[in-house]
């Protein structure tokens, strides 16, 4: 199966490359705005818009008149036009508002260029881009497959990034004839029907503890500012700490993403059918407590990863209704033993005398329910 994957890296252009990037962004913006005016005028006069081809045919003439347009990556200029025409298509299909003029003042400035005859390629820790040549980048992982396009961005703090879209052919994984149920929790992140528990503490890293500390410091600074009658926007120490906490939070999320990638890949590799509770994301988002909010993000991102990896590798993910009473039934004999309060971590079935760990029993029930759904589908 052909899949598209996006990769994002920080790049470190030289001063000359920075000038060229600025120029390319400027030209892309100019062409976008130039044809937006024409498009709007034509629409007013005729009730119909232009087409990508009609605009594209005018580009050579425009380049003759404005020779500086020729100094930048011509594919970037072309894709800017493509963006405009796509934006209009979405507008006419009522998916979007009408395209608006691109502004120099927009916080993120970018341009996109497409892969044509090897004009974009990786060479060690450098990436080759049209008109820029080799740009040094922080290669945090390998890019697999055929590069489709690359977007160069400059953010407000003056950092440069590149997003690369690549297409790769994925082969289904070998079948294992194995199925598994997964119960998601707070103390244990995941409890598997084979009895394994993925301890949450294992991936509550030192970084996370640090984040909690720094978050408390942030609250103290907010309080301090309030007590001194200082507006939070003007409270320098508070703002500084806020930025620091935001960066830490991002790093914690990255660590978690890494962990969840490894866990989901292992599960998909080892099982053909994976049964999991369907999560109620709306209910989860209402909770603002830090520990809980990270757990929420992790759960939904875990389920998302399981879903697309199952699709990629030819495995089946079954989502069980969250109303399914997974903890009320004995997974050995099926006896309905009713609701149990959260303190009950273990119990013995009165009918078959099986001794159960609450969560493992739940994940076994999730597995049974999932297999029932698969069989009846
Ligand atoms: Zn029983």
C-alpha cells in the first residue's frame, strides 16, 4: 500500500540562503496575490472564476515584465498558483472561506516546492533544494520513500524548518494468528489481556516531574503578579516561565510520542486482531488537570497510531463501545457480577472461583467482545 508520510526538520540556512528563502517567499506571495486580484475581478465581471491553467499560461509573460520573479525557484512560484486554485476549488465546494491576500505580517512565512527530477534530495546531514543548494539540517530520523514536496518555513522567532512529504510502499506484516484486548487506565497506561501491564510510571519520565515543578513555579509567579497588581501580559518573569513551561511540555509530549510509537508498533507486529475501548474524547478534553491531560493526549494518540498502523500492515483494530461493561463480567465463565467500586483491584468469581485482577479481567472481556464483533461482521 502506498502511504504518504510527513517529516519535519529544523534547517540551518546560511545568510545567503536566508536571503534566497526570503526572496522566494516574497515572490510566491506576490504571485498568489497578483492572481487573486485577477481571479476576483474576473469573478465580479463574469460570475465565473479563472482556472489554474489560464493563470499558469500568463506566468511567462509576467516573468518577462518582472524579471526578479526569475531569480527564485520557479516550481515554488508555480505551486503558489496551485495553492490559490485549490483554495478557490474548496471555496466553490463550500468547504472554505474565500482565499485572502497573503500578508508579509503573517507570523509564519513559507513556500512549497515540488520534487521534479531529483531537485530535492538528502545528502548526509544536508538537504538539496532548488536555487538554495545544500542546506544543513538536524536529521533526527530517516526519510523513507519518494519525496513528493518540501515546504520551507520561517517562524516569528527566526527559526527555519522544512516539512518533507514522502510516499512509501508498505508491505503487510506477516499474520500471527493472535488476538489481544487492551484496557486503558491511569495507574497503568495499558493492561493487556495476556496479563501484561504497561506501567504509566515507566514512561512518567524525570522530565515530567520537572514539568510539574516548573508548572507550580508558574502558578506562584502568576499569583505574585496578581498580588502586586501587575497585568500578566506585563509580568516579565511570568511570561519567561510560561515560555519555558511550553517548551518542556512539548518535550514531554515528544518523549511520549516516541514511547507510543514503539508500543503500538510492537502490538501491531505481534497480533492480527487488536480490541480496544472506544474513547470519549469530548469528555476527556474537559479535564484540565495536567497528569490527566497528558494521559488523555496519550490515549487518543495511541488509538490513532494503532488505527493507521493496522491499516498499513493489514491488521484489524476493533473498537468496543465505551458503555460495554468490561469490568462487570467474569471473563472465565461469563457470570455478571455487577458494578465494582474503583478500590476493588482484585476479586474472585462466586461461580467459577477464578481469581481476577480487575484490569486484566476487563481487557479479557474487551478481547472477547471484539472477537464476537469480528465474527458477526
Ligand atoms: Zn466466573
